[in-house]
C-alpha cells in the first residue's frame, strides 16, 4: 500500500517539476520554435575534400538536413593528427592517439558572423594486431572522432543560436 502511494507522490512531483520548467520559459531545442529549427534545412555546408570531411558533412547533414535555399553558411576546417601513446622497448607503438580539431564559422545570408569557434576531442586505437586489424582500427578511430566532433559542433551551434521569436508577448 505504501509503495503505491510513493509512486503517486513521485509522479505528482515530476509533473510539478515539468510545469515549473515550462513556466520559466524553457523550450526544447528541437521544438518547432527552438534554436535548432533555425538551422535545420537552412544551413549550407562546404564540399568535402577528404574521407574524414566527407564523413563530417554526412553527419552534419543527418542533423541539419540539406539546405535547398540556405539562409546560413557553415565554414569548417577539420584537422586530425596522430601521436604514439604506448611504446615497447623495441620502439614500436602499441597504442595510438588520434586528436581532432574542428574550427567553424557560421554566417548568415548577409555574410555576418553569427558564431565562431572550435571543438576538440580525441580517441585512440590499438596497434598490436595484424596490419589489416591495425588499419581497420585506425579507420574506425578516425570515424568515431568525426562523429564526436560533429556532435560537439551541433551542440555548440544550437546553444549559440538565439531562439525563433514566438508570437506570444
């Protein structure tokens, strides 16, 4: 009996908490009038020039859609680098770190800069297997890093975009 009363109390508290959040002006990012809606289907992306930049553009198109008549342009510069982390006494690397840096500039149709910055992260892979296994691990690590950087970029862009003005006053 007591357990069911506790569940009802928790439901009531959760409902009051959501009502409080909506009363403070909170709106979901991906709502029709949220900050992400300003970018979706309206942002031109650059042409890819490498395998990693192709993966990056593919990830961004999945989140931002393809722009038929863009109101914004996103300039991107992707740099990936590798460094050895673990080395044997024979000077053979057994673990490789892949670092990534993605600089971006978001411009509007009037070529005004709306957002600018960079996101960085890293991942790694093991180089202890066969040559084929190491090459596959390397490609996978670089692809993972591109996904991480695209997630960070979208989060940053959505956070920096002002919401669409609502009809309410």
